[in-house]
C-alpha cells in the first residue's frame, strides 16, 4: 500500500543540513515508497548514497528515482512477501505504508485499521529478527480533537465515537504507535516515531486541502472548502518533513522517542485556498460544502490542528524552513509541468 504522498522542493533539503554528522551509507527499506511522502524519501536516501529497497503495493512512482531502488511489490499484510524486502543486513526500515485520506477513511475503514495494525506488526517482527531500526511514520490525527493546542508529543488523545469512521485512521495509527513502543520496551527494538502535520507538495494525490485546490484551480474548476474554511491547520512542505524524518532515523538521541514534524504557523483553510487562487490566477469561485449534509455522521472535522515542535528543535535541531507561500509556489510550478498529475481524477471526499 502507498503511503501518504509528499513532494520535494527547494526547502530544507536543498539547503545546509540541520546537523553536522557525516552520513554513512546504509541499507534501508521504505514501505510505501511509491507514495507521496515515500517517493520523496526514496529520492533523498538515494541522493545521499543509501542502498534502498522499496516495498509497496504499487509500482515505482511516476516521477521518482525509483529505478535506482530495488522494488518489491506486495501487500504489507503478507509477512512472507515483506520478508523479501526486510532481509538480514537491513539497517533502517522507514515504515510509511498506510491507507490515507478522508475519502479512504469513509470508503475503506476496515483496510485503514488492518493495514496500520497488521502491516506494522509484520514490519516490527521482521525488523526485530533482522536487527533493523524502525522509523514509524505516524500522524497528527492520533491527537484526535483535543482542544488544548499546541499538542506536545505526550498530549492526550481525544476522539469521537467508534461508530464514526472518521476516527479509524487515528485509532489505527495509535495502535501502530503502541505496537512500536511495546517492541522497543519488551524486545529492545530501536525505534522512533515521527508524526506528520498536514504535509503538502508535488505528487500528492488530489484529495487534500492543498493538492486538491491546486488541481482544481489549474483545471479551471471551482475550489472546495468545508464548513466555510474556518478550520486552522499548520502546513508542512514535504522537503522539511523528509529532513525531519531522516534526522529522526540517524540522531542517536532519537531512539525510543516520538517527534512532531510540522510547522507551527497556524493558517485557516479558507486563507490557504484563497492564496492558491491568487498564486494560480484561478478564476473559478470557491464552493462551500456543509459536511453535516453532504458527508453525514461518519465524518467529523477538527477546528484546529497545531503541533508543538520544540522537542524536534531541541533534540534533532530540526524546524520547518519553507514558508507556506514559497512551498505553494514550488508545488504549483511542478503541477503546471505535470500533465499526468493534472489528468488524475479529483479524489476528494466530495
């Protein structure tokens, strides 16, 4: 299964590294390496000299450097197939494979839970057997609707009813985190968790606030906001997220820890969509969707989602370096030059 998709641009990855450590090439596996974030991570790992194996249910990403990586195609829930990727001698497993997106939560809640739980268990079992370190890609969704923002890594989880499919991804990722910490404590597995906050950039499936708005604007369609776009988010350019992920994998003080990987600049969804309209020169109007009428009780939105990234700054020396406007410009420039992506179907929840 593919991971949530994230892209690359000039942000932190193109600048000076966040630390002065000399990189030693490693043998790494990236589950979900054909997906958004995964494909950008693969590119970065190859560029720094690592020997990369991608495990994914899909073929290599269309515009990634996947041809320079070994590719094993399979279902993350199949331990025998996964064992063809995570072999003795593997140094690090970046576990990004997941079913992501509101449209997927609503359409495939069983797969969302099963892939996060069973797939993660398989990864941890194999990593333990082969002696590999694990970096689990988690999500801001684990905090649910806790109103006490910004969220620290140890903030409480506040969720809605289990009858709402909206919380299947949050619960599935939380189970994956529990499994990871359990393996670390009971079996001595070296593991670290990174929680992404609204990552955006080139190649992201047009099902998210930024990617869907750019996709619709460049295709001459009206952009969509939910419930008047008053919700706030902290948007993180993919290059910054990749930098934080690699630092979490290589910093000696990161083992056994979790880190919020996200910008702390809070922006309303409506403002982001209007900025995209300005930067793309879009003429179409912005349509407001009342989620209670269109999506029903299975969907529940969050009014605010804000990380406290002090821990990542203090331990990893990491912070977001790409301003929202700059990241959007890079993403729009990439989208204009990628007709295959503009031809993808709009896969938003409505």
